C-alpha cells in the first residue's frame, strides 16, 4: 500500500490529554460537559473547521479533527475549558495523520483505557460523532474512520478476551468496596448522581453486593426514580442529602458537576465513612480528608486495581492489535480509492468530451446516423477505459502517485477536488 496524503491544505490531528500524563485535577480543568462540547463545536464551525469530533470522559479529553496546524484545535480546547496552553503542553499529546488514526483505533478498542478492555469509550465516541454530525462537522473521512473504529471495537469484544469479566471504573469501585469493607451487604450505601457512571455503578452494586440498603439521590429526582424502579431501590430528595450521608457507611459520588458537590461541612456523621469519587472534575472536596472518620478514594486510585482477570486480558492484546491492523488496512484501501477518484472522474469527463466531439462530426457526415446506438457504444467504451485505469490504480504493486501524475499529463487533466 502506497503512502497517502490525508489532505492537501489541512491535516488530520488527534490532540488531547489522558490519565497517562494528566492527573485528575488537570483532567478536570480540561473536561467538557455537554454544553461545553456544543460551544466548542459551534466555535469550530464559525472558524471554518471542516470536520471535528470531541470526546470528554473521566479518563481523557480529546479532539479529532482537521486543521492547518494543531494549535487551531488546542486553542479551541483551551478557550472552552479552564485549562491553559501551558498546562496542555506539559501533559498533552499531538498526533498527526496515520499516527492520529492509529491512536483513535486504540482508544476506541479499549487498548488505551485506564482499565484494559473498558469499552464504555466507544459509546461516548458514538455520541460525540452524532453531535458533530448535527453541527455538520463530519466529513466523509472522519465518518468512515469512526465507523471503522466501531467495527474494530465490536470484533475485539466478540473475538478476544479483552473484555472478559467486568472492566469499567464502575466495576472497579464495587471491587474496591468488597476488598475494603466487611459485611458489605449489611452496610448503608448512598449513590449521589445517576449519570452513566452512576447507573453502571448502581447496577454493579445491586448485582454483586446483594445489598438491600442502597439509596439514590440525584438533583433531578425523576432520573433517579427511573433507575430505582429498575432495581427496586430507595430514592430521596436532594434536600435530604446531608441527612442521608449521616446514615451511610459508603458514599459513591458520580455527579458529573464542574465543581465539588460534597465537602466536609455537609458531613455530620462521626462513624466511619468511605467516599468514592468517580467524577471528573473531582466532585468531592479534598477537605473531607481532614475528618478522621472519612476515607476518600478517587477513580484514579480505583483504576490501579489489578486482578487475575486483568492479567488474562493482557494475553489477548496481540490478537486485538491484529484485528485493528486488518480493519485499519481496509480503511486505508478506501482512502486510496478516494485519493484517485477525482482523477478518474476527470478522466471520464475528458473521454466524454472526446466522444461528444466525435459524435458531432459523425452526425454531420452520416445521413443515417444512429444516435441511440452511437451513444450506447461510446458510453460503454468510456466505462471500460475508466474501469481499466481504476483497476490499475488499485494494484498494490504500482505507485499510485506516479500513475496519477502520468494519467493527468497524458490526458491533460486538472483535478481540483480535495483529498480527505
């Protein structure tokens, strides 16, 4: 396969930061809620960005998009978060073209997750893609790439053991509770926040602890009631938060707010209280650790938990990488086809022009000129010639770039179409 330029004027970039170099505080400064994502996309559209997808999770904030220079994307991120360019430069990454494509495959396939095999990122990537499409910021290249990433993710999930057992942060939190708290089924557990991580944590708590003392609180009560109805749990009003914390042995916070929702002043109990903060930015103020009875654990701590299941998953990494390479090669083949499509189209137009001129000449010479038959024959010949050139350009043993240039020179073609 010959090397291909993804675009002439712009290049495809993946920029962002993740748990690998950025701690929870820094990730919190660069996190984007739904409103922030929409504002960023709108600004990108106003600035003439042709295609862009932004994801922001507890583990990473990343932008995949086209730009003349990556700073255009970095500036978009910093303008719409609390993070600065200086902070970004200290912990972030910038990948270009094929490295950017490779990175997206690894992220979407769970190989770059904080907990190996955590596939929650793929649903978040799908949601981000849907939002970009709504803003008309999804060109054919990025649309096709994301579909390829989704395909690879699905195959890895079905054909390997990478996702065997539960792998998410929400499961890791339950595992931590099991390892740290005796008689879990008898403890009072309060779950504050019922977003996606909150819902998943709730499901894991019910499934694995067999606990009948789980209470849900959410700012929007009806959302908590929908989840509670599914698992037959108790729901309390947000106004009762302080009272419910006093009754609890374990508090799981997954509120997804941009600032702390829990601090030491709201905790009035003197009995031991384990607090798990599953939010980015952190939703539990670190001042709770000033209380002798409180133990605070953040999701970064949970992600360091390893077990035999995780070790077993690591053995399937080579197989997962083979699947990624296979799907990526298919994507590259499509990209090569798009690369020469404008030239083939220009060639077809040129041949059609030749045929039209010749038909006009023959029409004037012949009194019994058969219009329909002449059109049919000329169209068939044009199609056979263009197909022949297309098959030649698809051949891995030829230089696509050299062949394209030769075709353009011989037929004096000027292809103004832009590669993506």
